[in-house]
């Protein structure tokens, strides 16, 4: 079983981290982990799950 993570991709705003993303893989399951400041409005964040959302369930999708 393969496990690992991708390189960290990061964007800064005024010298501070504003957005970061990486993939974490375990076998055939991959998770795209993202960090962002609350002011960030990136396409990858639209409809993404966040721990503060009402539903604590994570939706898994096949691609």
C-alpha cells in the first residue's frame, strides 16, 4: 500500500501565509488538504468542507 504526501504549494499576502494546499495519500484514498485565511476566495475552496460547517460529515467522491 502506497502512502505519502505531495509538496506544499503556498501563496503569501503581505509576507504572511494566505493559502496552502497539499495532497495526502493512503492506498487508493487521497485527500486535498487546504489552509486559507478567511479572506481567501479561491476556486478550490468553493463548496469545500470545513470543521466549522454545520455538517461534520465529509463527503467522499470518486473521480
